[in-house]
C-alpha cells in the first residue's frame, strides 16, 4: 500500500490523508527473556529449523521438502511478506510456487492485486494473450502497485512457459482483490453481455443500474462524488448482484458463476470506495471489509476451479491474527480459516534481519527503504541468533511442532516488524498464533522495477 497503509491495492489513494495512531495501549508485549531462557529458546529453534539453500526460483528445490511436509494436504497456502518490494521475498514466492506446482499439485498463484489485473494476466498465462510487460505497465505501473518489478515478470513468464510445456496441467493466475484503480470496463461488458444474451428482457434494467457507476468507474472520479451518491451507486451494484443470484444458471453453470462473481467484484469495489477513507474513524471497518472480500474471492476461486493455490500478500493480510488491531481488525487469513474450515488454509509468515526494499510512491517514482538490524528484545533479534547458532543464513520452521521452549516463546507477543503502515514498524505480535510456518531471511535486497 501507499505510505499511508500497506502498499497494495489502495496504493494510489492519495486522498486518504490518514496517519497511524500510536500503538494500542492495551497491547501487551513480552519483555525480553533473561539470557539463559533466551538461550534455551534459541537451542529449541535450532533443533527444529531447516535451512533454505536459496531464495531463487531455479535449481534444485529439495530444501523445500520440509515446507511441503508442513503443508501436507492443505489446499490453500498463504505466503506472506513482511515488506513489499524486496527481491528475495518476491523470488521466494516464485520458488515456493514452482515447488508446489511440481511436487504438491498446486495450480493457481493468487496475488494481492486487482481482480481485473488477474484476469488479464491469467489470459496471458493460459493462452498467450497480450504482452506481459504491457499488461503489467497498464495494471501496476505509475506507482499503483509494488508488483511492477522484474521479479513478477519472471514469475509470470515462467507460468506461461510451464503451460506451453504442460498443456494438460496448466497453471493459472488470479488477483484476489477488488477492481482498482478503476472498475474494469471488461467487468461491466461481461456482465451486460451475459445478461443481454441469456436474459435480454433484463438488459435495460442492468444498463440503468450500471450507467452512473460505469461513468465514474475510475477511483478518482468515484471518490470525488458526494458520500450519499457513492453509497447510492454501491447499493445499485448490490442490486445487480442480487438479481443475478436469483436467475436460473442455465446449461452453462460455469459461465453463470463467473458473471455473478464479476458483478460481485463491481459491488465490492463500489462498497469499499463508498467508505469515507479520509475519516480515520472509518478506516478499521473499511480494511476489515477489504480483508473479508479478498478471502471471499480466494475461496470462490478455490471452490470453482478445484485448484490448490498459493496466496501471496503481506503478512498482515495472510496471518491469522492482525499485526495492527487499531487499523486492520480482522485479517484475510482469519476469514480464510473460517471459510475453508479445519485443514483448508495454512499461513506461512516471513521475518528478516536487515535489508532494503524498492517501493513506488504516489507520484509513480520509486525509492529505496533501508531496514537496520533488529531491535533488542524483538522477535527478529532472537531469530537472528538462531541463524548464527545453526550457521543457516536463511531457514524455515514449523511453529506447530517446535520444542516446548520455542513454542511458548512464539505464542507470546513481543516486538515484531510489520513494514508498511506508518509509525513504529515494531508491533506486539505472537508469531506462533499468527502463522503456522515461519521463513526467516537474514537479509534481502531491493526489488528491480520494470520502469
């Protein structure tokens, strides 16, 4: 999100005018344990962690077998990133997805990106439609998203190459977020086209429901409308979904389900943008809604494709518990666990020692952020000690199966980095309650922008 929030879907909402409040007074943070106790925790983690040979996407993937064992038969895996814009975090996503495709039967890469952008990239991945650089420039360029980087171009190119080599087991790409920075014309066109073909008598009704909303489909246009008008248009979008849901699916149930989902994304986008995002008091509810809809879209994709999928997003979205309860009260990970049930979702979090990340600003220009070595008493400080003890530069650990000293440590809140929201990046967080598996990187470098 933007400097005002996570650099993801709302990255280009320059009108937010929102600043973070101080750490919630009620949040309890564990004090650093005495050195002897910390030593026992380090030793416990050292026995349980497994080395990562590389974060690069190519070469032997055998070091990811412990991750595969931790995942087991879980069909939806959330791989979080502690900071957007880091080369090793992005290439790690590529590496893990390749492993899951080749060894665990995964078929979809889901990204914290717009639904319409996902449809365009998916068309390229499946059919070779369009040019990936052009698609990424149009969807992610000019500071709208942190995904406009070589690392994601490499992933998308690999996915297309995989499909050419394996046409009977293709992979797919989805964006699980709402339509942003505008409600895509193709979503209106697909809904209206379907209604015109299957239910022509309803076409005038849908034209009326969508006319004003389509005219203000760009976020900047929509946000300029008076609040009451934004709420009215969101209500019309909900009415369109309700009408579609009441229709008979007809002989092509898959086409019907897709068009209802496209209409739902139009509704989701209008509903979120109807919030007064300039008012800090509305922020928590708006962000709760956003995480809920991202989870709903992900679950919809899984249920309608049957694909196992890797979900890529910020730690603050993919975790079970929030890093920032004042502004992000409920996470996508919590909703996914509820929607998919026991054994349906698994959260993999990431932490790091030091590094730098390249992020786009609201002006479309890129800048590099530097992150120093961990603060004393933080989660990352102890994990760096684990790396030193084991001589593993990078490692992964299943937090559910670590020895008791490490498990107890991981279930107590302590300062943990959450790069993205403004203010102090260290927030009280219990890694073992937020994630099932943890990947710790000693260091990472800035990602490489495409422009």
